[in-house]
C-alpha cells in the first residue's frame, strides 16, 4: 500500500502547508504547471516525485518531466497529463488513445477546478486536484490524497489548504 499526495498548478508556489502533507505521503504526484523548478526540487528532497509539465512550464521543466506519464503502481495503471479534459470531454490529443487503452486512474490538472469523477464508459477514475498554488482564478487552494493498495484506490480525501 502507498499513500499518494496529488497536486497540480503550483505556479512556482510552495509553502509549509503543502509540505506538511508531502511529509505524510509515500509519493507525491504533480500534474503540471510547476512553474519554478524549486517547487519540484523541494518535493524531491522529501519524497519520491512523479510529475508532468504543464502549459506554463519552461524548457527546463520540459527537459526534466514528460508531457504524459504512464505507469503502474501496485496493480493500478495511471496516466497523468496536464491538459487532459474530463469524462465525455477528453482533450482531442488523448481521446482515441484513452478509449483504446484506458488506465484505472486518469489524472489531469490545468482547470484549477478540483474534480473527482468516475467514467462509467471507460471504467476509470478521473482525478483533478485543483490548484495548490496562488496564481489563477480559484478561491481555495486544493490537493487530493489517497491510498493505492493492490488493485484498490482507498481513502480518497480532498485537502483544502487555504484561500489564495
């Protein structure tokens, strides 16, 4: 079993409030719009990190992190990308591939809107952790945490950090 902290859209911002939850996780996943790589450097010093770059990320972030990250953890397949859309509204770039080979968890960021939605057609769980940073239109900074245990996703929690 692994405890996962999922965040996105930090836009160069990291604080002790975020780091408190990082320390409680086994792994941290960042769904893009990292901003300054000091954010991911800080995260990597504390816990193992899996991340993708987002549309605001510069060439340094794009050199270090992929556009799409596909992996298996425990017995769960995961696909993480920054701009992915939602069930029934997947981004055109990934639409055909996700229909042909759906993961058990599909993660995207970008919208700054926290969303947890089960896609009944593709039998996958879509996760968007909202935005953990202070840049954007969101009013509350958010993240998600959950556990992966063999083939199960358990104890999913919404973390509300603070008003931005």
